[in-house]
C-alpha cells in the first residue's frame, strides 16, 4: 500500500475519535418512590398500591438494564398520574426524568429530549432551581441536545449549567469544573477551537493549583486540552501535553485504563500528523498490548488500536 493511502486512512481515523472517546451510558436513575396523599378515596387507594408495584417494576427493570420494559411501565405511570392528579403535578418529574433516561439508553435521544425538558421544568417548579435533582435533569437535557447535534442549544444550556453550579457551589468546585469541561466539548464540536481551548486552559490552571499535577481531574483536563490542540493543528504543544498526561496516567490509573488508552491513541495520531511514524507506532503498539490484555481482542478500543498499528506498519520507515 502506498504511504499516501496509509496517511489517508490514518487521517480518516482522526475524523472519528468517538470510538475511543465514547463513555458508557450513565446508569439511568429510577424514579423515587412516590408518596401519594394519605386521604385518597377508597377507589384510589387500590390504585395507589398498583402504582407502588409498578414503581418497583421500573426499579427492577432499570437495575437490570431492561430499558425498553421500563419505558413501557413508565409511560403507563405517567398517564395514570396525569389522569389522577393535575397535569403538572409534583409526581410527574421523577417519572419523566426516568423515562428520558430509558429512552436515551436505547439511543432515542430525540424522544428523550422532551421528557428531560418536562422533568427539569417540573423540578424547577416543585423543587427549586438549586435542588440537586433539578441540576441533574438540566444536565441530562444539555447532554441529550449535544447527542442530537443541536450544538447551539446544547451550548446555551451548558453555559447556564456552568453559571448555576458556580453560583451554588463556587467557581472552583469539581461539579462546576466538570460542567465547564462539558461546555468545552460542545464548543469543540462546534469547531470553536479558541473558546474551547480557553475553557480547558482555565480548568487545567485551577486543577493544578487546587489538586496537584498528578490527580485524575488534572490529568483528564490536560489530556482533553491536548486533544483540542491537535484539532487546532498545534501539534508540538499537543504532543507535550499528551506526554505530560501519560507520564502519570501510566502509573495511576494504569496503562490499561480506558482513559489512558484514549490519550495514548490520540498521542499516536498526533505523532502521525507530524510524520513521526516510528514514535507513533511505538505508542500505538504499547496501547494495543495493554488494551488486548485488559479488554480482549474484540473490544472496540482494541480494534481501533490494532487498525492504527496495522496501518503504521505499512509505512516505510
């Protein structure tokens, strides 16, 4: 295979980093047990017992990852709450949020979005803006918008979340910094590289001062900055940041940890773009060995690294 074609294939890998970056779907949060009014008429008390059984079904299904089954029960619960009480009653938001999580876990982001929005607005009304569940549902809505590639809307909600967390917890609180990191990810997908880099440098500066050079939040912030620098074409800077990140991550959490594998993969791609093929093959091979031992040959991360190593071996050194 000609070197130019190999470079093309490697560049194609750069355009699809999500395989290495994709995080597992966060465990869906089942709805809390609803406390129905104590003065229900007799005909509704029987219904209340049925609802408790349905809620337990939902919890069991979600615990087992049976999201389609949980979805059916949740839709029935929501319909019952709307018929028994007011259409915006305080019982609905938890069920709507759980339904959104079930839909999102099934890859139905477009269906999940209105459920998360209704759940968030319901908690705003009944629980208040500062309630942790209100914030969690707002975040779920923002992430779902991001998954739908509605970047402008996602950015708006992410910025609101950063402001909310900074107001409630402080500008240097881990949850505030996590939301800033999520904002940077959206900005990167919008190709707003300068803004994304600024967010990531600010986060890294705070993490270095507050937590230290070798702590996981600092290392993640540095690795994500390196990936953004790569996207910007600032390859020498990116390589330096990747190396600084992996120096500590190889020790803790270890060279076979998914985050370490992600950054080693992207370091190899950064080296490819600089035509440092020998160094790139060394990094990719190290990552491949760790991934195969930890995750097995059939894991997506292992396959991506194997494809990269295979292509690199075809380049005349």
